[in-house]
């Protein structure tokens, strides 16, 4: 597979210095930028999937007429958390 390049990016010198200061041992600025792009792509894909699921859930609720209050959902989540915490203490 051939590789491709990302467009050259002009940034404020302060931003470049800040990026260089956080590089880990053996890490290059190029690898840092590549990893940052990858992480943002993944975050945006996950965000888009989350929104898609939310819109599908909204449509399903509209069709069924079945809705839950925030208080009911939060109580159920609290109960789940309490149960999980109790199981980890065993």
C-alpha cells in the first residue's frame, strides 16, 4: 500500500513549541501529529455513531409512544452502579 501525506500545516510558533514539549521519548513531531489526527478521527466517528443511535432511539420512542423520564433513567443507572460496586467488594 502506498502512503500519502497530509497537507503542510502552518501554526503559531508557540503551538509548535508546546507540541514539542509534550513529546515522549522517541516520539517525533510527525508521529505526534499523525496520532492526534487518528485520535480525532476515532472521536468523531464515535460521536457520529452516538448521535445516530440517539436519533434512532428518538424515532423509536416517537413510534411507540414510550418515553422515560430523566429521573427514572438516572435511578436505574444509580441502581446498576450500586449493584456493580457491591459485586466488586466481594
